C-alpha cells in the first residue's frame, strides 16, 4: 500500500555497499532523521556515508502525514506537571526551532517540496474535551508557543498583533479549538530527494550487527569513528535497552481525491479523533490507530480500527469522495513521551541514537540531526539536553513502563506455547494477525512481518522461520 508521497516521487536508485570501508561517520537508516543528520555532518566538513536495508525513505518517512509542527496533541500541560516547566520549555523551543530550520533550508536550497506555512488546530467534539483543550492552550502559551482559543464565534488572541479567523471547513461540529499559528506542512520525499543528492547512500545494505566501532552488513564491514542509529527502532538491544523503554503504535491514513484545500492542519483529541490535512487536491484523513500487535482486542470489542474505521468516517463525512490510496505508519512511543536523541549508551561513547519520535517525526528528525551533528563536531553537549537517552523521568514514565512490562511478559509467555513460525525473531513473543494490513505483528516491541514471513518493520532483523 503506497502513500501518495511514494506514488508521486520515485527516488533514484543507489548501489549497495561495494565492500569493506573505513569512514569517519556511518548513519544506519536513510529516513528523514538519517538523511538530515548525514547532510548536516557533511555540511560541517565531516566524511559520512548512509546505509539502508531497503530504499531511501522507504520506511516511516515515506508513510508520514508530513506535518511540521510544535503542536503535539495534549502534551504540554502533562509535561509541565510531570517533568517541570524548564524541561517543557526546552522541548517547546527545540520544536519551534525545528520548524524554522525546515523553512530556512528549503529557502536556502531552493527546494520545491510543496512547503506551506499553515496553522495547526487541536479540536474536540465533546464537552469533556473543552477543559483539556483550555489547559493545553494555557500550558503552550506559558512556554512561549502562540496559541489561540476558538469557541463558537468567539476568539481570544495569541498576542496583541496577531489574529486568527475561524473558518468553518470541517464536516462535523466542533465544541472548541486551539489554533497554533506558523506551523507547516510539505512533501517529505521531494525534500529528502534534494538533500540525498549530495550524500553517499548505499541501499539494499542490511546491517546485521554493530560491535564497538564496527558495523557488519550483508555486503561488507564498515569501520567508523562515529555510528548513528537512525533506524526508527534501535536494532541493538544491549546496551541501551530501548526495547524496555518504548513500544510501537500503528496509525492509518486515507487519501481522498478531489477535495478542497483546508486552511490548516487538524488533530482531534477525543477517542476516535481524526487527523486531517490537505496535500494538493487530496485530503489526508488519519486515525484508527492502535498498539502494534493488539488487533484481537479491538475485534473482541467489535470496534472498527485501521482502514475499516477510516472508510466508515469517509463514508459519513465525505460520501462522494474517492479513496486514491491508503497506507499506515508505525510510531515509537517512549514511556515519558520524549524522544531519545544523543549518546546510545554510556558504555558506547561513539554510538548515537535517534528514536521515540511518537507521531511527530518531522520536527523530531530535525532536532535529532542538529543535536547529533553538533555533538560529533563538538559544538554542544548532548547529555545536558532534555532528549538525552540517559535521562530518568520516573513520574512521567512509570505508568507506561508498567503497561509495557505487562505486555512484554504476556507476549513472551504466549510465545512459549506458540508455533515457531508465529514467534517474533526479536525476542520470541507471540505474533498477532492484523487483518487491516495482512501482516503479523508483535505486541511486545512492534516488529511486523508480511504474510509470507518476510520482515516488514524492525526491531527484529530476520524473516520468520
């Protein structure tokens, strides 16, 4: 199932690794985070190569909704309460800066990638969501992010010289909205195609293992001073133990053809809420997500999810629309809701990681590229930033940690009694069938396999037996 981005842009093919190499920096993974990191390193005079198991932007980057925004759902109010205002402000400032950097690079490089500055709206369709929205608006404002309250025909202003006009453009009633001005959207593959032109990228080169300063692939060995894991989900369990610190969730998108342009990007905070944005003549309708590998729970409750849920929503609100294409993405969800960006482990001084981006991979990729490239070039200190993988935020993460421990234990126990062909090759958890994707999924850590057993999504690195 191809996204509209992949349907519209065919990236030039790159060769596989020609054999053993020695290089200053190797980036594992050619998605947005990997390509941006390599691009910044090269701009700073570093020697760098990128290795990719499949194709450039063939994973989550090619399946994103491509919103560039510091609006991350109901996030800032919770963050202030659990990690403090200072840390929350650092997170907000980093994401605001990421939006600015995308715009700056696109203008400086003259990249044609359908970049548009648009407001992002958080909305609720229920009375219960109004107070949650109000708290989120107040929290965002307190951190320096412009946020405008919209309630019916009434409006408050983000600042004395800025106004936002409400446009009734959604096909369902909204109780309240919060508008975040000066956000953006773009075509991710057109952007990444331009940056990748300047880089050495080896496709169809699968990393099998990494030890100290050596990367072992199926095409040869790479010795590097610095190794950057930009593989979406880290493929090396120890050290780092990222499989104990996050889980994965799957989200779905329909592209509805011949639709009018929306003035902004929308994200619903209620259960079953929809994500909407325009892309040319297409309307991207997102939702129906779930924890990867937990489809049976949805089916037992007779709940629609995935494409089935979105098709029902499209039929209800856009009855005359044709579905041009449909696709899904997978998101790494850290326990404390903050990405892991920086040193992979205190035991591996030359390893770096970028993971845990939740549903906000574009801004997080830019943040990761800046932090990692600056640290390698010795212009900043990774360990002191809020994204440091070595952080411990107990209150923010304990609830999700306990949930994930339970899911992992349950999956491992079930795996002991499952047929070998239904055990995940990552750690042996039992796989669940996803009828929406026709794939096998692991609820422990999110590995996915095609129906024939071929590997689809990491952290596992091998096909099913």
